C-alpha cells in the first residue's frame, strides 16, 4: 500500500487548500483508496443516491 503524497491529493481534489490536503493525508488513506474514490465520483451517480 502506498502512502498518500500531496501530489496524489491535488490530482484527485483540484481546488483543495493546504489544510484540507493535510487532513486528507492525515486520515491514513492510501493512494489506492483515493484513486478508487475518484473513480466512483466519475460514475455520474451522486453520493447517497440510488444508482
């Protein structure tokens, strides 16, 4: 499992400020998890809605 870098977060969350980036990295999530979440966002389904 690969630890998140600032570049990983910026790639997934375009307009995040430094504090938000630090909080995301601080969750302990991996680059793999972040990329999965980014892919899920691209599916056109709003979070919390039925597919």
